[in-house]
């Protein structure tokens, strides 16, 4: 259930959705509580707000909404990231080019291998096959 479905079904209130966006931006529970609940410097209100945020983090609907925010952001930025890596792979600095190549290979492996049980075998031309010789 994506971002739109969560809003349409009314699973989260406006302040809960705002809290998810604030968490995504990296705000702490205290900062979120101060802004959403307008606690000022009242320690009791801040503590109460932080408690509400903490409980919210455990809500299945909230977790799903937060993930939809991350996914939406990722989809919109993956093209920019790929362009940057493409530029870096041709960088004259060998460390930068190697890092970009490593990133590409790591991500490609994740896409090709659905789970950890798959194995990739690389055969180099001219090398004898490893293993027991075939019986004749």
C-alpha cells in the first residue's frame, strides 16, 4: 500500500504523516514533538510528545507510509545517482573511478541475484576447468 493509499484510506492523521516526513528529513523525536505539538520548553509536554512519536514508529501503517516516502524519493533520484556514477567511472582519479565501478558491480549483483543462494561462475578463456577430470 503506497503513499496515496495510506492517505486515501485515512490510516494516518495529518500530524502522523507530517512526522514521517520530518523523520525522513532527519529530525529527532524531540524536534518533531516540539514542532508538531507546539510544546515550547515545557519538559512534560516534550516528553509526552516524544512518547507519542515513539509509539507511532511501531505502527504498521506508519512504517508503510515512511517506506513509501523513501521509495518515492529513491525513484525520483535514482537517475541523478546513475548519471553521477557514470561521470565518476571515467574520472582521472583512479580511486574515484574504482569506487564508482565497485558501486556499479555491487548494485548489479543485487539486481541479478534474487537471493544469497545463487552463485555466479566466471570462466576465463584458456584456463583449465577446476574440478575432477572427466572419466574416459
